[in-house]
C-alpha cells in the first residue's frame, strides 16, 4: 500500500531524529578515542606559535589521534616546572632552562629541536651608546621574566664581558614588551627577533642590537619531557611530534593562511601584516640547512652546555648525547 504524505513525513521526521541522536554519540565516541597531549608553553598564545593555535582550524593533532591542549607560561623555566609538576606532558622551552634543570638533577629528555637558530638579542636605543657587552655594566636591562630564555641568554652575554647579574639591574618587562625601553624605564632589553620586529612597528626608532648568536649560536627552543613520560608514553610522543612537524611544515608552506588564523587565535594577532612578518621569522628559525624539521645539532648543543658550565651558569658537566633523543622523530 503506498505511503500517505502524512506517513512519509512521519518516517522522514523519525529518521532525522535518529540521525540527530546518533550524531552527538558519534562525536562523544570520537572524542573518547583521542589521547590528550598538553604542551607547556613559554608564552601566552601569541602569533609566533600559530601552528599550535591553528589546531581547531587545521586538526594536525587530531589527525594523529591527539587532543591538543596548550598551557601558557612566562618563560622556559615555567614550561619546565609545568612538566615536572605533571600539569603538562611536553615543555616548549629553551636550552638554558633545560641545562639549569639538568644541573639540579632533574631527569629530562629533549626530543625535538623547534628552532635551531638562536633568535635572542639585547636591544638599546642609539642614545644609550650600548654597542658591546661591557657597556651593559651598571645598566637597567629588561627581560621577559626571570625564568625566560631572554634572561638566560643575557647572562651568557654578560659573562662574555666578565660581568654577572650583580653588575646590572634586571627588570621584568613581560613578553614582547618594548614599552619600558621606549619610556626610558630600562636602558636595554633582552628580547627575540620577533619582539624586536614588533617593537620597531611600535615606534622604537634607531637601535643598537647585540645578537646572542654572535656569542653562542645554539637552538632557541626544544621540546623536552620528563624521563618517566619518555619511557611510558612513546606512542603519544611519536604522534605528537608527527603532528607538530606537520603543523610547522604547513606554516612554512602557507604563511598567509597562518597569518589570517593568527588574527583570530593569537592574543597579539590584531594586525595581519605583523602576523605575517612574525610567522616568516619563525619559519626561518625553524629551518636549518641540510636538516629535517626537528633534527638536532648535537655538537652545537654540547658546545652550549659546556659554555654554560665554563661561564659558571651551571655547576656540573652535561653529556648532551645522554639527554637528547631523536628516535621519536618522524621517519627516525
């Protein structure tokens, strides 16, 4: 017997209700299969880490079965503390913070070289006449935080001139903050290439820049995990590194798309043109000639660890080969 219009409508409505009831269940089932991976960052969600912030739009980590979470911090030392406390799985941190933690006896592993180029610097107004490390003596110098790579790299620069923290006045200014320098509250500020770019955009004017890479050319940031996490969660870590490398490759290939996403995901992403410039700088620092994304330069890291000890920043020798592990990298 042919269905009446009323019966057909009822059947269609029932099918729609069934589909609607199944959709949330399917979504819950998919979410339940994802493994949570929390990254402890050195910063708030800023444009230079757009490849991480783009996860809701691009889904690189979801594609590897992971639910990505980002835990903000105020420096690489914060990132280390957040994995030591168990609040995060992976630390996005600088080598100096890693060396200091290892020197205190912490059991850690570096598993990915995020930025193999040293991007740190010390910036001053031309009028301050600070052109060499020795000129920093007695000066007020800004750093992002006392646990940041800006402070660690500043110490390296000071030691090259026979100076220590006691010879200067360190002032915490916050991340990417050149306002204290512009307002004369500090004589110089330790920063990064992206920080300097933003500062110039905000009217910094003519400056003198001392690049830390001219003193110690070492990676700026690494992914670091606790030894226990390294031993017990290798499938998650492999998936994490694969997803991260895919996200980094995407940002290198599609900087304009990343800049647009930064406009809605990054707290400092209000200017798309600045976003694009920042992203291009980070893309450059993520790449090293002749090496795949994430691959380590062990001699460089060992040289840096030796330099930290020679300068008195750490007390014990560090065998970098014993704490760096590239076996989890994609294709290893």
